[in-house]
C-alpha cells in the first residue's frame, strides 16, 4: 500500500525496532562502512514524517468501523451450523 496505511504499519518507533530484528543491528554499506540499522530507520522516518511517532500516535487517530468491534463466530458454533 503506497499510502499512509504503509506508514501507519511501519513508520514509528516499533517499526524501527522491527527493522533491527529483521536486518540486524548493523549493515555494511557499499563503502565498507558499518552503519547502525536503527540510524537508517530513524533517518527514513524523520525524512518522511518530520518526527518519530509511536504506535499509539497512529492508532489514536484511526476512525473506527463497525467491523472492528463485531463479535466473531466461535469455532464450536461453526461446527454446529454445518451439522
């Protein structure tokens, strides 16, 4: 998703931690310099948003939809319906 939904999922402090888990604490660039992944992630988010928000910052601005609070069907009920 090339819009704010991608940013909401990844462009925050927790997303930067996820980058470190995925890519490791450092990478070696084409100039053979070791660069902290956290620095790259923070720089990217700062360039895109001007600050590093928290997940709470993103989620507190979501507009609730009816399906988000709907009660799901329990597996036992699904089995009874199919009998």
